């Protein structure tokens, strides 16, 4: 794949990320913001200190949310497009659409779901401010470990495929990934800073909405980018000029 094709795919990846970001923004606003507002209400009701708002809640839930989600979508869309350029033709005999969906699904699993299961997202009022650095470090450590193990599992599957066949090589690679991730879950520190009187239903809704935002973002990206990449790499053949010729009148 030459540099011009990579550049065009990069642009399409960023555009697909922007489009997927718009879809994720709608989900975040409709599903996530009510839970955030409820969590803030809980925090204010149980706090004896009243801090002045530097940025209004209205601005946070509109322009702030839109900026964060859309920038995130564009950035990860560009990164995923570069990963697509490397993966196309190397992870199996998949076309651009299937490769894009496989890549986006793997990214969702490795970048978000695996770290999320160990260190799930928390709404406002959950978590000790003094441990935010530690919690952030542990989360990113889990994410980097998950991505590296996903790459290693892919390479393991490719090496085993000639001797075991594609099916069993995939089974062994996935099993190895699960075992090592399970060991990481076991040995990495547990973080549990949820207040005892925090509503369990609210915490559950917030975490489900956070997961839904990421699923829509990466699923939407896979579909949009797959279509754009398919059109670039496999353009529809031009119709024969005879089909466009107007029959001469007698």
C-alpha cells in the first residue's frame, strides 16, 4: 500500500471517527448525562462544602461533552485507520469491510472492555480524589497490557494456524489471552471506593451507559470506515460507455 493510499485511508478514518463520534455523542447525552446529573445531586446532598463552579454544568454537558467525544472519535479514528493499513491482508483473507469491523471489535475489546471489567468507570462522587493518580495509572497499565496481549495472541494464532488449522489456532490464541488477562486481574490491585450509601442502580446505569457509548463509537466506526475503505480500495467498475450512449433516432 503506497503512501497516497495510506494518506487517503487516514483521512477517511478520521472522518469515520467523527461520524461515529456524533452517534456516540447522542448516546452519551441521552443515556449518560441523566446518571451524571443524579450522581452530582448525590454528591451535593452529602457534601458540607460548597465549591464555586469554574465551568457551568450546562456548558459541561453540551459543548464540553461534544468536544471531548468528537476529538476522541477523530483521534482514535486516525489511529485505527493506520492499524487497518497494517492489518489488511495480514489477519486473514478478509476484505476491507470485514477487516474494519474485526479491527474495531478487537479495539473495543482490548482498549475498553478488558480494562473496564477490572477498573470500571465511576460517576461523580465515587472515588477518593487523593487516589486519582493511582487509579489512572492502574487503568492505563491494564489497557496497555490488554493491547499488547491482543497483538501477541494474534501473532500466536498466525504461527499455530499451519499446524493446528485456523479454527483451533484461534481457540488456543483466545484461551491464552483470557488466561493471561485473568492472571493480571488477580494480581493487580483492587480499587473499591464506592460510598456505602451510593445507589447501586445509579452506579449500574452509569457504567452501562459508558459501555454503550464506547460500543456505539467503535461499532459505528467499523461500519463507516469499512464502507469508505471498500470504496477506495475496491471502486465500482465504470459502466461501459455504450450503456451511456443515447440511441440515435431514426
